[in-house]
C-alpha cells in the first residue's frame, strides 16, 4: 500500500489504525510504534510514514483524551489533530457540543468520512455548524470518484461544493478493494472547485497537520 501511494504521488502517509472500536481497539501505542519502525525499514524513504489513529467516538472519548497516552489513543503524527470516526448509524445526540469541548481542551478534531455517516451525510446545516464550532471535515477520495456508489458520491460532492471539506484521504485498507492514492480525487477537485482548493485539500492542509499548525484557511469559501 505504501509503495502504491508513493507511485500515485503521495509524499507522506499517516497510518491510522482503528482505535477505541469494539472490533479493533489497537490501544497499545508502543506496539504500533514498533510496527511503524518496521514498516519504515521495509518501505524506505518514500512515502514518509507517520502514525495516528482513527478514533471511534464513544461516550468515553473526552474522558480518555484527558490522558490520551494512558488510554492509548494516537493523535495524527503526534499533533493536536485527532481523526475521529462516528458510528455509521449517526453522530449521537450532540456532536456540536463534543466538537466544542474538544476545542476547549486544545484538540483539532478531524471528522472522518461524514459522507457515509447517517444524520451527517445529508445535513449540510449540521456540518456547517460543526465546522463553525472548529471541526475539520475529511472526505474519502473514493467517495468523490464514485467507488462507493452514486449516493455516497453525490453526498461527498455536495459537501465539497459547499466548501466544507478540509482534507481528502484514501481510507486505504488494501491494494485491491480500498486502495491508496489521491491523484484521481485531486484531479476531480481541481476541475470542480479549482487548483487552489485541490492543493489545499491534498497538500497544504495535510502539511499543516504534520507541522501541528492551524490550517491557513479554517473554512473554505465555496
Ligand atoms: Fe473510518
């Protein structure tokens, strides 16, 4: 997957194993860091590899984040950015409050694939509120390019067109079914909303995460 990503133009990859998920807890950062070292040895310099987690949101999230090391949770590449995943069935009763609390605690929440979360995917008002509260949205490249079907594609495009997307990610799980690579999505974004936006979503915003800096534009104007 790493080599495929590099061949597709990715310079850096943050590997984000599921965390806090009922099926995959992956709550042993030391072991994950060891795997990262092994992977770096195997892959070489391209792409540069970092570690993070795709953290399932549960009622214990804020409590666990008081001491993420104790809970074994991994922010993105050691930054204050957190990749958060709501259950597909919905974001729970008060996602805005959660985002607000996370911001107050100094985190920069990135919400994974809102286009597939019931109750978020078709509610642009709610997504806008979450972004205003300080959340960043990350859509999946293959959602935009149609690999998950027309319904998810149209939802992803609507969020993109509304200027609410801050990151595009591969959500890669393998080389066949959910492969790495962003170039096709990047081209689509450039054609649809311009080169500058494509550059932000795939290059400058991810770089800001690695540098643990705020995004240059907190909110894209469509
Ligand atoms: Fe996910």
